[in-house]
């Protein structure tokens, strides 16, 4: 039998953690019938709750689950990790300034980056889910100088999936018929969901939609503000859908994206599409041989350019702010 891969999950006792761990343990993250060892990281106050989840994982008798360990020390938690899902983060609380939020998250993602640098497996792949995800990924990456920069990614797959669902509903097609949708920029309200390269059964989605006002006034804000809509309706933030998107992101990274389609992920920019090199920004990407590559050569019209630039400007501001805090 193949040796199990080690997956480290932070924030394991949180609501995304609870929706995520059982799907990883069932084999859906790695695919290919790979066995998995879980290493869970929590803050000391939540270790016991994470241990409770570990008991439930036992009780599922998942054939592919090779063990679960719980830690409150990042150095131990990331030891030998092949995949790291950084879910735990400091949420913005009432009255908190952005600088305080970035500083609090620096206190989490800097030591985690150092721990990944010190002890993760050579093929480590990191997905940051905890917000502000793009900038948290940048902080972790900056403290893992021995790990190739492209192993640090942030999640915009939930936004991607939300956009596909909205578009499919509008055009009355199935989600599987929608291809080549793109989320650009930051995982925040400035993100830009781009349908101008999207296809439905090979036909341009933009033509099928017809009116630009639906795009500008309904689709884009609906996708960008979907997180707030979920909180308002469900009474709690997106959890199972975020977990599902994390499964999709890592599964595709490892196993490749389907021929004739692409997905969206926030990955380190090489300067493509005018996004300053080094920023972790969302792009249209394909995955091959365990690597994400930015889809090249797409036309970007004025409507799209303005929106991509606005989101990238926000990422630059966040980067400048964490530089000012000495976190990069
Ligand atoms: P939650 O508050 O239910 O759980 C977070 C968990 O992280 C808690 O159990 C907490 O104890 C733990 N934690 C805090 N600091 C930690 C540290 N230093 N090490 C290990 N664990 C730590 O939050 P939830 O709903 O699970 O969300 C987690 C994060 O994911 C939030 O930052 C949220 O904003 C973000 N998110 C991102 C999405 C995306 O699309 N990128 C979508 C939805 C949520």
C-alpha cells in the first residue's frame, strides 16, 4: 500500500474545520484512494474540542484514515506535512482597525510559516483559508524562505464556485455546463468575478447573458457579497461551502484541472496581467503535475481592467500595511 500523506489542518475545532475534516478523512481531498494522516492544530483553549472531533473521526471508521493527532504547537503540527490547510485566523471584532487585524493575524501566520519552513515535507502545498487570506498567505510565505514561493496559495475557489452557481441559475443550465470562469484579485468584496471568457457548452457566456447591467448591478455584487448574505440568512458565516471549496482547490492542485477548463486560485504573481510580481492574487489557473499555472493570453477589456486593478490595489495596500508592521 502507498504510504499515507500527512495533512495538517489549523483551526480544526472551528466551524469550517468541522465540515472539512470528515471529507478529508473520507478521501475526497487527496483523491486516488490515497490514505491520509491528519495533524490538527488548535489554540490550547480549543484542543479539547479538537480531540472530540478526533473521537468522531475514529467513529466513522474511514478506511483511508491512517491516524489523527492534535497539537497546540505549530512546530509539531506541521512536521512532515504534505498539505497544510491554514483555516484558523483571528476574525475582525467590533471596533477593530485593519492594522490591528493584520497584526493579530501576523502573530498567527508568521510562526506557522516558520514551522512549515522547519518541518514540512519537501513537497508541501499550503492553502490559506483564514482571512484576510491572500495577505495571511503572503506573511506565512515570507517566513518560509526555504519553501518555493509557489507552494503558498490562498482560497478564492469558494468565490469561483459561487459565481458558477449564479451564472448557471441565470442561464438555466447545470453548473457542469459552465466553464472558464475567473475570479481575479483579492478574496474580499473587491474581487472581480469575470464571465468574459466563460463558456456554456462552448458558447460565450457573455453573449448568452446579453445585458451588461445584470453583470455590473447584480452578478458581480451578489458574488462579492455572498459571504454577508449567508451570514444574514443562516445566522453564521459560510462553513460547509468554504470547506467544500478547500477540498476542490487542493484536489485539483494535486490531481490536475480537467482538460478544456480552468479554475481560480490566489497564487503568487509572476507579473502576469499587470499584477505586481510577488503579490498573492487570484488568477485563472490550470493545475498540471502538482503545480498551478496562470492561464496566459486572455484579452482584458476596459470593464475588466478597472475591476482587476481596484482589487490588486487593495492587495498592495494590505502588503504595504504588513510591511509597515515588520511582518514581511
Ligand atoms: P471559527 O471561528 O469557527 O474557527 C476558527 C478556529 O481557529 C477556532 O477554533 C480557533 O480556536 C482557531 N484558531 C485561532 N487561532 C489559531 C491558531 N493560531 N492556531 C490554530 N488554530 C487557531 O471560524 P471558521 O468559520 O471556521 O472560519 C475560519 C476562517 O476562514 C475565518 O478567518 C474566516 O473568515 C475564513 N473564511 C474564508 C473563506 C474563503 O473563501 N477564503 C470563506 C469562509 C471563511
